[in-house]
C-alpha cells in the first residue's frame, strides 16, 4: 500500500491515489498556498464527518500574514470513519468536497462453501468472501479436536485452500478469518470434513436370501453387509438386477440402507442375478454377482386361473350365486343374512361382491383362501405379504389381502397345493406361526363371506352407515351416511380395505371430512360410477359430478339444483354411456359427460312421477338397461302393499310407456345377466315373491305362482300408450271441437309370418288444459271409449268434444295378444255458432 500523505499542497489540493488502502493512525498535513489574500477570503477546512467539526487555517497553525501561506497540521484517522475535505473562500467552495473512508476492519466471519466428499490426503476447503478483507488466515487440526485461535496459515489472498498429506480417516477441523491493514475480522465457526479410503465390496446378508437359494415372495427384499468401516465405509449403494450373469440393469441408486425390496413382481420359477455397488467420496467398489430363484422350494405349481363371470343376486335377505356344478340354478350362500328393513346395495370389485346394508357391510369373496392361525400373531401381517408353507409334497403359497385383526387371514392362493393344518407358515421368508388344526378353507367353492372392514379389523376410518356404494377408479366409493349425510368416502386405489387418509399421496383414501373433497352441503342419496373418469353424486336437492381422481387433481362441480335423486337404486346407464336418474319429480338424462342434462318427463308425463309421491319410507325403486330390447325399465313399488307402477323408456323411439305389474310379482331389483349362454343373456327381475324372472316381451303374460306349484296361473300386463296431451286448438284461449277421428289398426300380410293385430282398446280424453286432459287419463274418465276389432280396418268417429287439449290412450289388456296400429288421423274446428262440414 502507498504511504498516503495527501495533504502536501503547493498551490492546489491533491487527491489521494485511487484504490489505495487507507490505514488508520496519525497523519501530518503540509499546507502551502500561494496567495496574497487574507484569511477572510481563503479558508482551508478539514471536515471530519463522524465528529461533525470543521477547522480553519488558523486552527491548523497557518500564519495568514505570510505569503505564501503555509503551515502544518495533524489528524488521527480512525478506521471505519468517513472524512470530507474542501477549500472555501469568499463564501464559495473553491475546491472539493473530497470524501474518503479510512478502511474498516472486517466485521463478519466467512462461511463454509466446501463441496461434499473428500478423498485420502488432499482436501480442498472453500469459504465465502468478506468485505474489506485483504487476506485470510486459517487455524486447523487433524486429530479431531477443535482448533484454537492461533493462525496456522496466513496471507491467503483467495477463498480456498488445499490441505496436503492429510491422513486417511482423519477428521480435519478448521476455521478462517478475514484480515486487512486496520485489523482482523472474527473467526468463523469450526467446520469439519472426513477423509475416505476407497470403499470395500459389499457382501451378501444371508438373513434375507442366500446365494443360489429361494426368495419366498414375488417382490423379495435382498440384503447385504458393508464390509468397509471407518475411512473405507460406504455412504450409499447402487443396486443391479438382471436375468443373466452379465448384470448391468441399474434398478436403484443412492440407497442409504443395506437392503432393497424389488419394486415389481418377479416371474415365478425364474433365476435372477444381482449385485451391489458401494459408493463413498473416494470411489466405488462392486460386490460379487449373486443369484436366487422365486418359489422353487419343494414343488410349487401355479394354480389354474380361477377368474370367471358368475351371476349373483340378493333376494329377500339372502345372497344367491351361480354355482359351477349347476350353472342354470342359483345357490344360496348359507349363513349370510341381510337386513331387508334397511337399504341394501352391492357392487363387484376384484372377484368380490361388496355389500352395504346401512350399519353392516359385507364382502362375498370368490377368489381368496381363508386361513385360521393357531393364535393371534405377535408380528402383525401386512397387505400383500407372502405366506408359504411346506406341505410335504410341495409348497403352498398365498398373497395376504385381508386380516381380521385376530387369527383369521384371507388371501389369494396362487398354487395348486393346499395349506395343511398344524404346520409352520413362512411370512416374507421368516418362520412365523402355525395354522390351527382343521381350519384351512379354500375359495372359490364355496365363496367366503366376512365383514367389510379395514385391514386389521377396524372401522375407524369407514363411514358408520352407508346406503350406497360402487367401484370408481379402483376405489370403493361409499355414501349415504345418515350420521354425516353430506360426506362420501373412498378407499385407497386398488385396495378396498384401506380407508385411512394420507396427505400428499395420490392414491390416498378420501376421508369424508372435507379433506380433498369428501363432503357436500347436501344429503347424498347415491354414488354413481358414471364413466371411467367421471362419477355422479345424486343428492336430495341437487346433483354433482366428480371428474378425475379426488386425491390427485380431480374436480367436483354442481350440475343442477333443480333435479334430484330419489334413492341409491334409482339410476342406470344405457349402452351409449348416458345416465338416467329418477328423482322425486322427474326422470332426467345426463350425457356428454355432464355437459347435457334433459328432463324426459316434463312434457310427456308432467304429473305422473310427482303423483307417485316418492319417499324412501314407502316406495322402492329398481331400474336397469335392457340391451336385448333396447330400453330401460323403471319399477316403483309400494313397500307395504306391493302396488306397482312402472315406466318403460324405449330408446328406439324415445317414447315413455306406463306399465303395471301384479302385486305378487312386483320387481324389487334388476340386473342384466351377461351369461356365456345366450339363452340366459337377458334382463333379470328379482320379484316380490322371491323368484327371479326374465324380462321377455315375447311373453305377453306373467307367471304369478311359483314354478314348483301344481297350478300355474297367468296375469296379463295391461299394455297401452298415451298420445298427448295434443293441442288441437290454434291457440290456448279458444275451444275447438274434435269433429273426426280415424284409427287404422295393423295386421300381417296375407300368408305372412306376422300375426294379425288383436283388438285395440281406445279412450279419448279432453280438457281445457294439458293438466286437465292428463288428469282424465289418470282418473280413467274418457269422453269417448271403444274397441277396434279387425286388423287393417279404419274406424271413423264423429265426435263433438270441446276443448283445447286431447289425449288418446290406445292399448290392449287381453292375455297373449299382440296389438299394433298404422296411423291416427284427426280433424277439429273452432267452437263457435257457425257450422262446419268435413
């Protein structure tokens, strides 16, 4: 640095050299001014900013009577202070001001910026720069003790340093500080790094799977030991797996434990090769190549595939299913009794039927095996654990799916060998517990049933009550909890035995408490799987739609507050994916994934559904799409009298037809049977008398008595259509008179295969409003009624019926008759005093 003495002046004031450091201390200032002016005109000031004082020439000891003016003064510059110099005369600043700062002492300590990882003897450390630092000093030790404040390394002009010849395995501790001409800054914290030797190759841990031995599950856990220690210890591991000895497929990196679970199921009976790579900052080391096989202890034979379609039904308080030995008959599942006084709904998922029965929930399991243990295990099983057992002639294997929290397990048995009694089981490769004597049962013959609870036998996270359930995106979807009517619940995706909500988990269950959806402000009547990525919530006063997965970016929006859903069973889908919902006042159709909503009864049956007085206490609804006859059947039955009112919605014509079933055979439930036998591939009705019947339009009468009864009686279903209300007035103010009505019945052609039409009953109803005309139809009070007997014949009716609207009801009530018509023609004139002809 320059020996700075800036105030030696000869006729002018000189600036100090740019960029020089300014140390603190006493300075002598020589002042020489060539001037004949007096002190009042030229005054020399030195201003200290920190103290705020100025000094005149006289105060600096300069004789103002000399020419040139000259003198000396001294100033003690303090580090960190700012100073200002200027020349002032005749009330004018003649030079300056010039401001400078005496260099401050560094006030902060450096911080460590050393990259992680060091190798043997050469260790480079880095630190942050500090303001006003000229150089840096380091204090260090290599014996693990903290360094003192004595500077071991000085004069460092950069912000890094490399220690040489550091012993392998040493703990290097160091601190650093900044220095300049005016003093030393504070020491940093003590930092440390460890030196490493190259890692040692890992060695297999045979408590998992030994070399050339067997893994007891499809996704085994493999383990190893870190054979290095101290400076040769690994800080992480890389795992490789292949189907050949040339192992090159990297499955995982940066493993910080000494075991790894294969993330996908391996192929049974295949040989696999694996190795592990140890990593530390000095480098890597690779283990030997090890090998294992999956499920090769004893003779393990995969079971034949047991997945198949079975028809099942709930009739009365019993569960029925299609038995392999009697495919044309339904078999009662003995022991499962349902409460028919409470709502019942069921759905299929993963070869099981899940039943919600208000305060009870059941699983009917067609695929799993039941095992009863000798005692409750002290080590609790987990979902998807592997359970195997040496049977003498081979090995039985099962993947655990459900545990009741005590001694009973359910799981998929994937081997032909069966579990045997009183023999040790192996859970995930570790000896576990014995099975109890004579308590091994194998599904699917017969199917098993057990309470639907969470894994471990708890209902902590499930709804207390449920009246509606379905499968949506691989989740069990429940609603209708009367203790929390606005809540809905979803199980974990792909696991209907897990309802415990977990945050930040895309497959998490939905809690039903408002977290990630879970709750509405309306009472939920039905949960409906509308499409693969859409679900509908039918509520008592509104309808909502869910798009996507609720736990992973899904959305929920209100479709309507005008329409509603009557009950958990008052909906169905057609073959085009359109959803039909029967509410307390209308039948609606939702299509285009919630973008289109239609009221199908507003114009055609404006009062019919409203007059049914639908309430869940007295009415039950069943509906289903009949793909054979291309329509939807809605059945509304009184719970106490079995009085039935039904609607057939014909998808070919878009027409709504009213039907009535005899009380004894009123449909309580429906399902379309996708049988492998085309003869049984029909819409099946579960009737009030407990008998299943096929919806077959070719049969024009129903068998009312039991098939095993000695006498069989038939009851015809009254078949009719209502045309109207039709406005036969040009406006809705003036009455018109219906003057002529022509009905042309239809019949088969001469020698044709189609039979002639039977007699057609007709009724004509009129009114001054559409409401009045429909009321007349409902009350059965026609203005005119009659019969058309012969096919192909037209009948002309000369009438004088006055009104604005008219309804025409035509149909047939005769057993085993077919009726049809070709056309209907009508004429009307204004109702005034003029006479019209024609």
